[in-house]
């Protein structure tokens, strides 16, 4: 299971990189950045497919999507995007949902 968690964290990191690269891809007009986005998403999904061999898909996907979403928001703020109260509350709800799913799946 610990190997799956490490692999999942890698998949999340790659997905966050690919998502953060989307503006640089400029609507897929910048070939290098476009390739980074496509390869990043493909690698992330491939890694996620390996994770679900040993972790339930509902938990793995919730973690991948939830943590990825929160991390993209953090990266966005680091790159100058604004954080409103509505965004902060919404992200907190996502994190709470991921925690809830993990606690429910642990029994």
C-alpha cells in the first residue's frame, strides 16, 4: 500500500505540473509546452491506473482529484492568481471530502 501512496503522490505532482503548464501551452500553439501537458496528463493517468491495482478506485481518484485541485490552487496563487473567500471555502470543502472518504474507506 505504501508503494501505491508514493505512486499516487507522483501522479498528483505530475498532474499539477501539467495543469500549471496549460497557460504556457497557449491553446496548444506552443509545441514544447503542449507536449509537456499531453505527456504529463498521460503519465499521471497511467500512474493512477497502477495505483488502483491495490487501492480502491473511489479513494484513489478522490485523493488524486482533491489533492491535485488544492495543489493547483496553491500553484495558481504562487503565480499571482487571487484567492477569494469563496475559493478558500470551496477548497476547504474539497479537502474535507477527501479526508472523509479516506476515513470511511479505512474501516
